[in-house]
C-alpha cells in the first residue's frame, strides 16, 4: 500500500496502460482473498471447501453450557493471515461479517459450527469445528409424602435435560447423587423423627460429576408434608352377593390409600382395586369356593405399610329333611386374633334370625322351627369376627313335613243372596300353603261330591246352589303342600225355610254348625203388608211357626230364620214369603123381626181390603147392594119390607195382597 502512495494521480492516469499488469499482480498478492476469489453463496464450505487451503484451530471444550465461553486454544497453521471466525455458521456460503475471537459465547442451547476463514500464501484457507451448547433449565418434579415419614419424587421427564448427574438435597442435610436412570425410578428418602415435618427438597442438574462439574443447572425446590405411620386397615363387612360376586367394605386412616388383595393359590395377589379412607370393593369371583382377602395400606412410595386381618367368605348349604332343614358350612377360615376374636355364627331364615352357634369350629345347624311342607325357606349365615361381619350366600330348601293336617276347625254355613256361604277355620298345621276342598250333598243323607278346590282361601260361596230350592250340606277337607289330606269335617247344612201347611212356616233341623250345636231359632219378619220390618220372635228349638190367625193384617209376610249356635255363631236361612187365603163367612138365613138376633144379613171376612155385595130377588133384580164390609141387609127394599123367601147374593172382595175373590150363594129371608 505504501508503494501505491508514491504514485501521483497524473502519473497513474498517464501510465495506466503501462502499469496495469503489475498492479493486478500486486492486488492478487496482497488484497484479502474474498476480493480475489469468487464464492458460491449456497455452498457449505465445511462440507465442500472448493479447493481452499486447510486452516485449523483447537477449542478448550466441545461442550459448553449456555452463557459460558468456548476459547480457541491453538492449532492455527503457520502463515495463516487475515483470519476471522463465524461462530454460528449456517452452511450457506461465506458470510462477510466475522469475529476475531479468541472466545465465543452462546445464549441459547444447541449445536453450533464455528467456521475459520483466512489466507495462506494468497490462497483461501478454511477450517470448521463443532461446539455443543447445553441448557441449564431446572429439573422440575413433584414431591409426595409416604407413610412412615418417607417422601418420594417424580421427575417431569421433559425437564431431565442432558445432565450427567443429578443432586438431590432432601432438606435434612442428606444429599444423594443420582444418574438419569436413577431419577426415572422415583427416588425416595426416609426422614428421622427430629426432622421438620415440612422439608424442602431441591434438585440440581450437573454436567460432569459432583466432584468435577462442567456446569450446573438452576436448582428446583418442592416442599412436602411428612406423614406418620399408618394404622391397620379394617375390613368391616364381606358379603357374598351371588354365585360370582362378593362385596367388601373397608375403613382406613384418613388420607391413606389402600389396595385390595385376594388369595390365589395360597399367595395374596393385588386385584388392582384401590381406594382411600373408606369405601366398597366388588370382586367378581367364584363364590362357591372360599375366597380370602386383605386390604393393604399403600402410599406414593408403593410400600405396603399396614395390612388388615385376613377375611374369608362363608359358603352355606341347606338340605330339607322331614320337619327340619339341615344347614352346613365350612368353619370360618379367616384370621382370628386378639383384636379380631370370633364371636358367633348367626343363622337367618327368610331375613329373620332363627338361631346362633357360638363355636367357631362348628359347621352345622338343624332348623326344626315350624317347617311346613312345600314352603320355601331361604337362609344365610353371618359370622361376627372382631369388627367384621361376614355374610354367606343365600341357600334355599323346600320344607318337608310328613304330618297329616289336623282336624278342621269351626265351620258354619249361612245363606247370602240366596246362595250358601261357607266359613271355615283351617287346621292349625296348615299354616303356609294349603288347598281347601269343598264337597256338597243335597241333604244330610245325600252323596257328597267335590264342588271346589280353593288355594289359600277359607270362605266359599256356592253360586250353583239355590238356597230356596232345598237344603245343601257341605264337608271340607284340607290338603297341605305335600298332598296330605285332613279328615273330612262334620257336615254342615243350610236351613231351608218353607211351608208344609196352610197355617204356618217350617224349616229343617239339620245343623249349620260344627262342632257347635244349635242353641235356638229366631223367626224374623223381613217385611209385611203393613210395612213392619225386622221383628224377631224367639221360638226355642221349634221348627214350625204359625202367624196369629186372628190378626187381619197378617195375610202375607216375608220370613227368615236366624239360627244361633251354642258358641254364639249365627246362620241365616233363605227368605220365604208365606200367604193365607182370604176368609169370608156368610150366613144362609136371617130373621129381620127386631128381636135383636140375626136381624141382619151380613158377610164377615178376614184379610178383606175392598168389598162389594149385591142381593138379588128371584127375578134377578138387585134389591140391595153395599161396598161397606161392616154393613149388612136389613130385609127392606125400596123402603118396604121385602117378602119372605129365597134370595141370591154375590160378594166380591179384594184381599190385602190384591187378589180378588167372588162368592155366590142363596139366602133365606124368614119373617
């Protein structure tokens, strides 16, 4: 450059042609190579130097932390001049801007290429080196308390970074150095009883080792509240629901998690069912085999710190025998201890207690309490062991009872709406399922034929019998669910009310009661022509009754017989309407002579409501007529005494029932 300065401008201009080649040679030799050689802006010169000379340099480290410097420590070839460095070479040509070094610093993690650019003997010289910049992000984690003053940490895998070593400071002075693999297994630590109940745990990532660190990341801390030891969980109930399901209820300390374990092949295996504090597990299993369970307290450290007592299911079987059901079971197989003492077995029948067994080793119980044939009895067995209740499956049997039903109780028959109705007290031994068989005969001497078989009923209305047509007798037999029959009852018969004479009413003496007998009869007037109702007349043991023949109003009445038994029961007969014919009394002669005797021809009658009387002479002429039943003919006609002789009369009456009666006859008038 100093040579160029010796030339004046005018000279350079005038001699430009003469000096062009020397100047070109000078510029080629001394100006920077980038002005001398063309370059490809898309070429990666670390991969394809394009004939450039080989440069060179060394770094103090190939891995550096964010914010730390990497330095050039040597390795530069002799004669390399005009040297510059691109610290973040992107592989696209040769950038114009460069740095001189000798150190470089990076603010972001990543892999970087450093490009060296210089000249050797007028030729372009290149060299490349790679440096890795690692992050210093914190290693994030969560801390969880475990039972027994333990704590475990779970590291967020996305924040483990590229650290070689991890330092855990547990907050009680303890420090652990862990590898990446260690950190992925949830490290745990146990604290002494003198440690604060809420220590702060710190984790720091280190590149290198704790004794020879390259650099370390930002520490991250989490506090944890320590837990004491767990109390023993309790299975409070084990209930067999059906052939493949068991329900288990449990309790444990507040905030403590538990897992259900089931004994399989003599070894307890986790079922995968977990809970906390208190709850219910349902297990699908073969309940026809004894199944045993434990509830085990667990924590974040997956440590089984406390176990419940072993609780096992009960399997009940029941078989029917005559007059009893025999229950059997395998004696309780679960743990019995000072805190879980066996107390008793309780037997429930149809959801009600029926008996207890106090011996744990016992496995049988006979139920002899009122077993009826054909009745289904369902049982379950409960064992009380300490605080736990174990309930078996339900087992059922149909009762067997070989006893013939006892004699039928009280029976009586009455008439309602003109049909016999039977009332029965069943035998005492037919409690439960039974059939009442009713047989009927026409009268006590007739042949009994079954007319009804009634399930679980003790009354019967015989719709096919007309109680006004005859007396019907009934027998009852009870059949239990085993098909055994009671003795037929003593027959009972309806009371038939009728009339066997023109003067009164009659009824049969057959008893409508058993075992009671007839005490007395009452005749009840159900209605009458004059409107009287409900009058009752005791007649003792008589079976015939005549209304007062002199009562002019008692031509027709409706009656019913009420029968009273020796035990106070009442039976009713059919209703019967009894009617008597109208009565008319007519003299055949009269003497109207004023002597006070037979001076008037008068007709007298009973039950007469309307009355017409005409008197005719021998020529058929009416000489007298009247509609007054109390008034007679005095022997006069048209104000004159009628001649003695024979006359004819015609009397027409309508009785109290509306029936018309006509009487025609001859009379003699004597003077």
